[in-house]
C-alpha cells in the first residue's frame, strides 16, 4: 500500500503533523477515515497549535513522504453506545455497528468509492448464524465484522478497519461549529435503546452535534434504516464542505486533541500519512457513495426485519467500483448495453423540485420520447431547487452523466439519496427550462 519516498523521523512534531494532516486529508476526500482515525495515536504535547499549523503547512507544500501505491479497502464502523463504557475503553467499541461503510481508495483511478451497508442487512455471521450484519462486531469484534462483510460481498478483500464510537460524531460536529443540512420532513421520535430524543423541524438548518446525531439516526419513516443511510450520506457530504474551509483548518489542532479517544483502528502511522497525501489530491467528482442494493423483508418472511441483498445489483457494484467478480467468473456477470444507448432500460425516477408543477411530467415525457423505457414520476421534493440533480442511486455515474448531457442541465450527484426503487433519480430544479424540450 505504501511507497516510502523519503522517510522522516517520528518526532513529536511529525506525529502532530500526521494527525492533523489525516483530519484535513479525510475532510477533503470525504471518506471520514482520517479525521477520526488520526486520533488513535498519542498526541504529543510538545507542539503548540500555532507551531503545528505552521509545520502542517510546510509539510503540505513539500509533499508527504508516503503514497497509496495500490487500491486499498477500509471497513469503517460507527459503534452503538455501550451502557456504562468509558470513551476510549475496549468496551466502548464492543457494541453493534450502527453504521458500516466499505471504502475503496484507488490511486490508479484517483477516486474513493463508499459502499453503505445497511445495519439490518441479512448475512451469515460465522459462528453466529443468519442475523443482521450489525451483530458481527458485537459478537467477535473487527475481525469477525471484516470476515462477515467479505463473505457477503463476494469475498472482497478488506485491508484495514476503523471503529468509531458514537460520541465522536456528536463532538466533531460541535467542534466544527455545526453542520448545515436540509431536513426533508419533521422528525419526532424517541430512541429508547440509545436514549436519544429526536425532535427536528423541516427545512434548512445548522445542526449542533446532538441535532446532527438525531438527523443521522432517525429511522421512524417508511424507509427505516435505508432512510438513515441516505441521511448519513447527506451528512458526510455536508461535513466535507464544513471541514474544508479556512476557519475550520485553523482549529484542527484543538479539534484533534479533543477527539483522540473515540477511534480504534489497525491503520499504521505510515498508512495514515499515505491516506492524507491521497486525500489532498481529491476533488468532489472523485468521491462516489452508493447503497448496497436490496429490499425490505416482508412481515411474513422472517421473525426479524431485514434488508435482503439484491445479488445482481451487489455484483454490479462490486465489479464497477471494487473490481470484484463472483468466484470462477472470468467476465462480468451482468451484461449492460452501451451507456450511450438511449433505449437503456434503467429505472429513472423523475421528481419535481421546480416552481412549475408540470416540470417533472414534461421531463419524463421527453425521456420516453428519447427511448428510455422505464421512466416514472414520484412525489415532489419538499423544497424548490435551483439546479437539477441527476442522482446515481445505484452507482451508475456514467449513465447519470449521459442523462445529464442529454438534458444539458443539472449536476450529477454520486450518492444514493434518491428514490430507492430507481437506478437514477432526476430531481428537476428551476434550471429545467434550459433543457431541449419540445415547446408547449
């Protein structure tokens, strides 16, 4: 994974720089590894915040001494609160994984792919049996969680793991001065298990740490755990923007000091620095977020409610973004028509977010005329948008770009925050009038 270009001594200053750089680097790559992973190394007290910022700036200018030399997969888990456990103790990382993300850092493609794995995903956990994937860490720690994820995802290689305790997220947001997100609906719910009272109004808000946790953990709607995954992706995107500003960068030293107790990882010092170097080079378009495809189990299928993987969709994502094929497969198991073919039978959900109530229907008709065979209109978005979004719900960014080019408006959104029954969600904004549509 690492290419040592010019090694440096691990002095207190070097440790401080690496820790600070990890935080900055992961903010820029949005993978959330570095900002929270960096805290697993002792923070030397010999370097002042002012001196640390200067050293960090010098190091950024001169270039880091380590690079990611091959693709690497990192399993990131946000751990539920463990009653009575002290932050940073082994017990605080022994709960179920409330959040599970598999990240692929690929230096060849200069990209990061993030696969969100719903906590209710049905898997066979070795030694435990068929259960929800969030049980793996609680039953056997990070190694069992890593094995369970690998087995469920066609034996994808998991190189490293990161475990983050729940309080990290809340404190990080507070230290950043809050995070601005759009709350799409009123959220009122009491999570007795995690002792969390959720009460958020609809609309754009700057949330403090407690409110951000409420937003990310709310699941009392029709989408349940999948809605929570979508909100977590929205939160990650918002945090990227919040961290990547001069005011925040100046506060990195104090933020890291306060957060060092919340992370457990088997990433080495050199690997952290390599991730920093990679993250500093990334742009927004190089970061892709996708949801593990599947469906909710029906009430009469199992005693518990599960997210049942769509194996074909899983295989496509693993092939496209993780370069993993099913065992003994020499070629991709899913044959797809050329992305430029307008008759591509993708499921396209069209959602109105424009001031004209007919915008979504007109766009849908236009796409049908152009040869798309599976276009449907869904309930309008709860707020008007100026810009149209083409959301690559299942990771099909090439198809999303083709659709965007056909319309000649909008922006491609490499997340899974659209309609879960779609391959692409077209959220039509007020720029829709620029699209090459037939005249009314």
